[in-house]
């Protein structure tokens, strides 16, 4: 095992431990932690299986294995941004409804 492979394995496992710690402490919700856990598990797998990236890129017909990494990362970021946009839109709608309800309650209290 090469030095860089050992560093990659240790770093990936430490990152997985940190994500678990954030979940336990309640600083990271489970629904958002799933993507982080999956990405870290992929990192751990490729840290142990060095030729895995070559094998998968050859199966998909990608010339350079690093291109597979960048393509996968860009796709993951786009999917995550879409998820966050949906969550923000939902929260914006809920805030608007809540503000309207508070205004109506204030008006009722004012008229009493």
C-alpha cells in the first residue's frame, strides 16, 4: 500500500466519523447527511480499490479517469443545488403564509 493510499483511507474515515459526529450532535440533519455519507463511502471504496476508477471509467467509455470524477462531482453538485432550491422555495412559501396569518391575528387583536 502506498503512502498516498493510506492518507486517503485515513482522511476518508475521519471525514465519515466527523459527519457521524455532526449528526449525533444535531448539527446536521439526517436528510442532508445522506448525500455526505454516500460520497464519503465512495471515497473510502476508491481509497481501498485503486484501480476502481480506471475500471469504471473504461466501462463507461471515458478516456481519462479524472474526467469521471469531475463529471460525477458536477452532476452531484447540480442535483444538490436543485434539492436546496426546492427546499428554499418551500420555506419561502411557508414564510409568506405565516406572515399573512400573523398580520390577520394582529388585525383581530387591534379591533378588539
